[in-house]
């Protein structure tokens, strides 16, 4: 059984006999068709490995690292020196230090490749121009720039420093534009910003971020997982079913893949909204966990490592996200906002959520229609609400009672209400005031989904929509929420909630043999209360749904 790759370097992957999911056909077509390319993807998605693979092919050819890959007998490019600049390695807080580090990388490259007489300079745009001037006639290099926007995303809350970095980067990209000394250039990042000259009018770089032909270049397809990770999928079935590897059936493997898809699939980087991919880091983490612990656990691997990008955290320090909009399954934004963001300072928040991986494309990119965004899968939905919880609530409130069982799963009604009141007491009311039922419902949903509860909000049956339904294997909890800020209205509101549960029969649909707990409750939003002040477990409400 080959090892699961732990590196972003193709040479290390091959040397350790690790799994390499073969993307070389896309790379071959990419380098044949274009001279300058850009693609954006969220963190921990495979951008760096893609650049490293391109660089290795150009610098070393197919021997010995590409035996057995699609490209092995097709690559005919000459070898070129590769200038690989990773902006993650450079300062994002000190412009002078950033310039020094970037110039030093160019200096080290020139020295290693024996490019003589490069004039020294402290400005990166001048220094790289001097590098080009010192190259021999006809001499070319490969330029790879990883995380080009690192210094901008780190300073979204520091407009003055952001502007200084923006000007520096604009001048640097202006200096490399159209240079004949560049045989091929690839740039990656999280965001695509018009205020950096790399994407300005007349730019020679091709943005492939949502190009259909390259929508599967980064990320794993279902077929790739089935092909390259077949031993790990089989091991997962063996661990779950306690059976021999020889007896594992194709349908059992497909079932495991179906469940993996619910948690890690459906990221879309396709202009036609056809091709979907799995998160590479999540798939590797999930399958590695099966190998190490001999159990199947659908953890939140992407969030734990890449799910808290500094760009989004910094944005949330100075902006309140529209939580109610994020709770919807589909968010419509103007086409131009999506394809032409100008600056991080005034970017559409939902575009930023998409570029950082919390939302994904749910529609075609049509210039005359809105772009539809939504969460990709269960892992990212949970990650989104864990992130929101960090901003909405001032402290972490444990959802557990005893034995790592959720309060809602095994607690009494009193336990459940006490939990909710503890949660609501930790709310940042100055940023997220609760002044109606809709906001109350949304904020409780943020907490519950962020704690990996199976939550359904405003779920329809034939007689109406319930406020919140939480499902467990042996229990279903239904909440009917009412809001008031007046003590003398509390009893009236409670009666309304109880009557609604009785008449509408919320939670009865597809109940099976689960215990049904229906709770009517009233939240008093007066600043001296701010808690659920009245509640009642509804008894004997089982009625036939028409």
C-alpha cells in the first residue's frame, strides 16, 4: 500500500513512494496552450504542488519523477531555469523587509544559474528588470509565483500598509509584463484583484480559475479517488464491516464514496457548473485516519488546518457578516462583483467567502444573470458556522453533557433550555442584537451547526414550517421559537408556540422509531433579560399529517 503524500514537492512524493494523483495531462495542455496563467483556489487545496510539478517538469524533465504518469512519453519541452517565488515566505508586516527578501530570492536565483552582472537594487521591480537585462539573448526562464496576494490579504484591516504593498506589487507585476525572457509564468493566490496590475486591462495573463477545461486540475475527482486510493477505500470498508479485504464489494466502496462526497465533495471551479472536486487535504486526512486508527471518522480536516484563513479573520475584525444570508442554501450576487473584484478593502463579502473556500459556485457564470453561491458540503458548512461562532459568541459553550454525548441528544428539556441560555448569554449583543425571531433562530443555528449537529431550519411539512429541528439516531428535538421584549406577552407567546406545534405536527415526518421532543419556548430580548424565560415540552401532539 503506497503512502498518502504529506508533501507539496513532487520529488519527495516519488522518492517516498507516496500516492501522486496524476494531473499531468492538465499540466501538459496548460503549458501547450498558454504562456501566462493564473488560478485561484482556497488554502490547502493543492496549488503549491501544482506549481512544483510544473517547475520540476521544466527544470528536470520527466526523468525520473514522472514514470508511469500520463505525461511521461509526451513531454518534449526543453529544460529551463525556474524562478519560484513563494510570497508566503516574505514579510507581510514590514514593506522594507518584504522588498529585501524578494530581491534576495532573485539574487540567489541569478547566482545559482550563473547569470552575471545583475545590477543590485532595493526595489523588486527594478531588480527583476536588471535580471532580465543581464540574461543572454534568447535565454529564458520559468517564473512561478505562489500566493501572490499574501501581503494584501494580511493587511485587509490596515489600509495604509495595504496600499503600500499594493503599489509595490503593482510595480513588480508591471515590470514582468510581456517580458520575452519569461518562457512560461504561472501565478496562484486566493483572490483575484483588479487593483494589482497583473489583472489590469491589457494584461497578458490568462485567468483559469473557473475555466471548464482546467476545473479539475486542482482537487480530486471521485474517479481519481477510486483509482488512486482503492486500497484505502477497501480498508475503510474492512474496518467498518469487520470483514476480509477479499469480500469487499464494489457497492460497499461506492457507499463509502457517497458518504465521503457528502462531507468533502462538490467544490466547483467550473464556469459551466458541471465539474465538481473533493478537497484534497480533507480526502488525504480522512483516509490517513482510517489507516492509522482503523476506524472511519468524518472529521473536519480542512478547517483544522486551512479553514481559518487570515484574510477572512482579518475581514471579520472590521466587518459583520450577513449571517441570515449565509444561512440560506443559495446566495445571489451580481456577476461583475464575482468576476471583477477590485480591492480587498471593498470586496463583496460573499465573493471573499467563495475565494477562501467557505462558499462555492452553484450556477453557470452568465454575464446577464446573477451568480449563485452556496456551501459545498457538510465539512465546509460546519467549518463556516464554527468560524461564525468565533465572532458571534464571546466564549465557547460545550454542547456535551456526559460521555461526550450532546445535551440535545440525551438531556432533559430543562438541560436543553439551560444550554441555550448559556449560549445566548455569551452572545456579542453589540454586534449581533437579537430583536426578532428570525435573528434568534439564525444565531442558535450558527451554534448548533458549528458543533456538528444535524440541524434543519424552517423545514416544511404539509402544514407549515418548523423553526429548528435537530436530528440524532434515536432522538429528534423540535424547537418552536417566539420573541418578545415584554414580560406580559411571554405567556401569550408561549401558548402560540405550543398551539403551533400541536396543530402543525412539526417533526413527525419521517420520524421512524426516534423519540420526539417538541419544545415551545419564548425568548425575552429586553436588555435586562436576554434569555429564554418561558418554555414547555409539548405532550401528546402526535396527529395525522394530511
